[in-house]
């Protein structure tokens, strides 16, 4: 049975496209978009026609025959809280991403483009494990302030994929084993994955957890309140500061970890302190996730782009290696994770959930 599928992953200034046969990549392309052109659209969903021009050119170059493609898989956007797994792209999902109900994010286009291509080819379209997968227990939602509820927003797609791969390496299914997994990229998600369910994770954008290359992470409440009421920032400016201009960028003026490491190598003590503080905070969050699982988990998995840094991995390991063995899986596997979800659906191993 053919398991040929197109996989779409829209980013802020690019769209990653790939053709997979099962879990084997046949072709791929990163389509770069003009940021000035994209900036003309207040609503990300309105970029559809502009992006589709380049996407269509690439698809035409594949010279696919009628009936070859069996499914279209798009990256999932921020949606209402969901169980993990693969979801059929429905009218209500399209409405939520078109209007930006939960976020005006580039990934909103994943479902829109996938649905469009699915209709073109007359095949199912789906998403899998969006950032708002939510398996929190009631106790995990309690923040300490009744008006504020802890939310599940994380790098779910990559975290579940690397955990699924490690489970398979051990001869087990993901729902038979537990892990602590830290995705370390522009944002940092440290998750307690209990038999395939993300039962707790820090909010990787504006919430608890470690600071990242450009995000603030958890902050002393008193200082934050004073800064908010200092008159220096509007609400929009404050959100921008906490989500794009804090972390390493705030301390040393650089969010690229490779550049920060060059600064450290040249003797910059301020850069070294900020780098080690980030590693320290990641390690503390790993400890938190280990407690959530009461120590009953198989391994600590370090993944994401920053897991390429031996210096960072070694610094984190210094604190947490006493807990469990450490597995390092550098990079991100979003395209592969989406293809794997599409393959499980086409092979009948997983049924699509309804949104």
C-alpha cells in the first residue's frame, strides 16, 4: 500500500515542505519568503495565497501522478487544550486558525495549507501533537493565584518524537515508558512524559521554567510587578521584552548560543555567568519534572538545537546525572514526527481524532 504524503511546516519567514513515503523522506525544500512581503499581513492566515505560489512551484517540480499522494500532514498550531495524537483538520479547526483565536502564529498556516492540498488531491489532511497538547492533572493546573491557571504550551511534537524513538530503541511503545525530556531551542520546554502523556511542562513562551536564549522564564514576582508599573513599558512592549529580548539576549546582547560560546572562549566572564545560569535553571527544571514522576522514569532526554552544544550538555549533566542516565538527541525532528504520524494513520495504527 502506498504511504506517500506531503508534509508542511510553516515558520515565521519560511515554509518547510517534504515528500515522504512512509517515514522515508523522498524530497524536501525550505521555501524562504520575503519578510517585507510577509509583514504586510496583520493576520498570519492572510499569507496563504502569497506562500502558496512558491509551494505550488515546488510541488509541480515533483511531477506527482494522480492518485500517488495519500495524505497531507500539516504542523499543528496553538489550539484549545487537546489530548495528544493526530487530528483530522475540520471546519472548526480552520475557523480557529484563520481568526487567530488562540495565537496569531505562523503555524496557523499548517492546517490551512494542508486542508487546501488535501481537497486538491482528494485525500485526508491532518495535524499531530500541536503545542497545546494538554494532559495536565488538576493539581498541575493550580498556580497559586486563582485568576491564573497553569497552561500546557510546549515543543510537544519534537519531545514526543524523540521519546518515541528512545522507547522503540528499548523495545517498548511510548505508552509503556516514562521520560523527562528537555527541548532546548529558542524556547525551552522541560516535560514530564508519563507513558506517552505530557502530565506537566513549563510554559515555554511566557510562563514558568528556565530562561532561554531570548525568553525570560520564571521571574521574581515583586521585581516583575515593579517593572510592569514603572511607566517604562506598555503591555505590548513588556510582552516583547519578556518573549524576545530577555534571557541570553538581555544579559549579553546575543541569542545565538554559538556566538555566546565564542564570547566565553575569548574570556568574557559575563557571558560565562549567563550561560552557566541558563544551564543551572534547565537542570533545576529537570529536577522538577523528575519529582512530578516521583523518580519513576527511564531517562533524561536532551534535545533541540542547543543540545548540539557539548558545553551546555556537560554543564546540565553535572547537576542531573545522579537522577538517571542522560540521552542526547541534538536537533529537532518536526518533519519526521509529522510524517511518522501520517504513516501511523495510513497504516491503520492510529485513528484520527476529531477537533
